[in-house]
């Protein structure tokens, strides 16, 4: 991993929420080594090796179909649900291998939360979207769950908007509100890692901005992996950036580093063209 | 400009084809509608004179030529009730197993589906013979309302399972992925997400199966019999509406007026039951409790 990045906090307009762990100190949280994924024989990722630092927002960018969602799906083993999907290599979270067959998927997915591109609240009430998973995972008593409900809704800035209608169906919220609810639902289970797959791309610019600020606020408390097509957003919100590309043959990682470096002094020619808006 | 010519000439045949298709579709609907109206109209016109409150509440006389159909209604309710009590829980469970527990697109599920479809397509007279041999004779339930209800259950179960399964498959992919990503237990997923979404579809499936059971004659001739007396227990024989119509029309000279009146009652029952799903649009998830 790169060494400490002195720019880390200064490039961000919002203050860190907590100072432990400090941003971008070389403390690897997720270590991916030689990861290859194929769907029914078609390679979707080849030989990816990267390290995601603890407490930072790490961006994943690259053209469509270069395996970004696939990488996220591997990180919490959503790939298990796809019958023809083959995953090879190693993914370690806090030094523990998560691709081993004996890994407990339930606790893995609680530690590694996932937010989807399209908001997908459960078709139950706003409160139940958060309380039902909590109860299902046996977290806290009733009082503790209600407290968690309020605190996560406050974290995503939704509390003021929905406090008076917690029992209404979640599907009646606006798209941006739904997406914030989905983030809150993910945070409620107190994950260490939050994976986000283009969380703003189904939203209008205003709602997207709210989510983007929210992601900035997650830094230091969570390790965030953010897939985005929006390079300006990657530049604004991420500390590190990984660029994926269709190399001849199969999609793979072409460059990874501190965001500023990737955008201003890219080592790879393709990256230069991509971040310059010339390709991709 | 050959392209322009080709384009403009291709417009007219297309619209002509469109017109023909439309005409065929409307024609088909008209033929079908006319057929349905004829049948329903015939039953209503000929049956309406015979139907009255006393017709519903009185015992039949002279083999059903006179009097009412009270025992027939009671027998029908018991047979159908038995059938649905068996079909709904076991069918929902089977559909859940088929759609949620077996591997999606797996061979086991495919074989089971094929089996269900074959059984669903089996002529009902075969079910009658099976029910007679199995429930009446082998299990010693004799020719009785219970045997008939169980036979009917066997007959409509495959249909009900398949309809329920398609209701369960109506859960949107995004919702399923949310359930996966949250690692909810199957129990919570079913209770709080899948079953509430599928509930209206399950109600429709139940109603459709019930209508099918109400209309059944052949399977019941052998299993509930055609005893025209008020049943005293589940193990008594009885006569259901459809068998009563059949018997009056085929075996009882001068039975036609009451056959039509009974048919009208049956038709009205199917119609009323068919209206139920229209009232069930949504069920509040926190109200539906299945444990
Ligand atoms: N469930 C699947 N079954 C088969 N192939 C898949 C599946 N999911 C993804 N793929 C293939 O894997 C490759 C990588 O897909 P992936 O969704 O990871 O790309 P992506 O970078 O997220 O693209 P986008 O930016 O459009 O979301 C693509 O070629 C895609 O067609
Ligand atoms: Mg994607």
C-alpha cells in the first residue's frame, strides 16, 4: 500500500467524524490477491491484486463491463448466488480469508454491507426496513433497536424527514430518500466495510449530492468501496482510486493509488486518457 | 430512389396486416364473448324461475324434481372445505420449497414441475378411480365426503402449487438481492418479504383452484357418491352441486328445471368467489403473521 498521504484530510471539505483510525495510514483492511472471476467460462476479472486501506473511501472506476460490480460481489460473496460463477484467488479481510468454503456468510455479510445502484427498500414500513434485519440478526433488545433506528436515520439525514411516518411503506419515499434508507439499513447492522455500487447513478443531481456528502461522512468510521462512473465524483469523494479496464482478453486492474495521483500523474497511458475524458 | 419507394410501399402492407390482426383479435373476442353470454344467459333464463330462498333451504323431493337442494349445498361446502383445508397449507409450503429452497434452475425443481404439470393434466375420471381405490377402499374411508374432499385435493393441488409458485416468483430481483445482501434468514425473508408480496397471487391461486374443485363432477361420482340425503358426518356419502346437476339432467326425467336452477346456484357461487381476489390488492406486511 502507499505510505501515509499528507493530503488525505485537506482535500476534503468536511471534517472527519472520528480520528480513529486515521485516514490513509497504510493499514490494509481488504487484501485481494490474484483474483480471477468468470461467469460460465467468460472471464469477468483477471488477476486482480489490490489493497483497500482501512477507514478510507476507495473508488473503483472504469468503463462499463470491466468487472467493477463483480469485484464488489466477490467482497461479500454475493457471487455464491450465481450458479455459473467461478472465483479464484484470495480475498482477505483483516487477514482472514473470506473465499474459504467454511466462511459464515451471514456474519460476513453483516460485516461487509452492500448498497445497490437502484434503491431497493424492502416493501415494508420505513422503520421495519431497519428493525427487521436487526431483529433477524439478533442485535439488541427492543429499546436498543429503536435507538439504532433513530441514530442511523440521523446519520443519513433522513430522521427529520421520516420521523413522523416511520410506519408508512418505504416504497412511498422518493428515490433519493429510498437510497438513503438503504444506506441506513446497511449501516444499522454495524458493518466494518460498506460497498456501494454506483449509489448515485439512479438519482437526480440534488439527491446525488446528498448521498455524496453522506459517503464523505462515512470515512474513518467505515471502510468504503465506491464504484462510480462519475469521475468528478470519484475525484471529490475518494481517497484512493482503482482504475479497471478491458485488457486484451479480460478486464483487470490497470492502476491504483491515491486519488490525486491517479487523476494528476497517472502512471498508465489508458488511465491518462480515461481520466482526461478521452476514452471510456 | 429505390429505398424511399421500398420504405413507403412497406408502410401500407404493414398497416393492412395491422388491420387484419386487429380484426382477428376483435373477432375472436366477440366469438368467445358471445359463447360465454349464450351459456350464462341460457342458465340464467332457464334457472332463475326455480331459484328462491326455499329452493336453497329445503330438502329435495321426488329425486330432486321438486323441493330444494339444502343437503347438496351442505355436502358441497364440506367437500370443498375439506379440499381447501388440505390444499392451501400444503400447496403454499410446496410452492415455497419449489421456488425458494431448491436451487434455481436446478434439475430437481424442473423434474418436479414437469411431474406437477402432467398430474394437473390428468383427466379427472382417473382421479376418481384413484380416489375410490385409495381413500375409499384402501384407507377404509368408504364413499364419503372426506374421501371426495381428499380426492379433489389431490386433483387441484398441482395446479395450486404451480399458480402459487408463479406468485412467489413475482418478488422483484432488487428485493431479492437486498434480502441476500442483508443475509436475512429464510424464515424472516419469507414472512416479512416474500409471502406478503405473493399474498394476492396466492389468494387468486386459491380461488382459481376452488372454482375448479366446484366444477368437478367425475372425480366425485366415485368418491362422495350421489346419496341425496343430509350428511351427518364427514364419513357419510353425499351429493355435490355438479353431481346433482348431472344426475337431474341425465337420469331423472322431468329434472331439467331444477337442474338449471342448481346450475344457476353453482354459477353464482363461482362468480361470488371469483370476486374475492379483486378485493385483495395488498396485505400489510405487519398484519400477515405466519409462524
Ligand atoms: N450474473 C452474470 N452472469 C453472467 N455474466 C455476468 C454476470 N454479471 C456480470 N457478467 C459479465 O461480467 C462482466 C463484468 O460485469 P460487471 O457487472 O462486473 O461490470 P461493471 O464494471 O460493473 O459494469 P457497469 O459499469 O456497466 O456496471 C461483463 O462482461 C458482464 O457481462
Ligand atoms: Mg456495475
